[in-house]
């Protein structure tokens, strides 16, 4: 992966902030939600996150190519 640890740390913070905001807006207690999620839902979320990471990486690579070219 070409992302530096600092870039990944920033991305993680952005995701965490967005998730917390969504939970707060919808009155969701994160600890309660963790206890009530099924294994299938966990698997689906992990797959979705991996897909999004790949899309972001591809987007970033395309942006770098456009800047060079």
C-alpha cells in the first residue's frame, strides 16, 4: 500500500468522526450496537470497508497520474 502511516491515521480519524456523528444523530449507543451486531453483519461491514479502501486507493493513484501527466 502506498499510503504513509500519517495518511492512514488521518483517514482513520475522519472515518471515526463521521461514524460518531452519525451515531449521535441517530441516538445510537456504540457499545450497545457492538453487542447487537451479527457475525454476518460484521463480515459484510468488513467487506464494505475493504472495497472502499480499494476505491480510495485507486482514486488517489489516478489523481497522482493526472498531476504528473
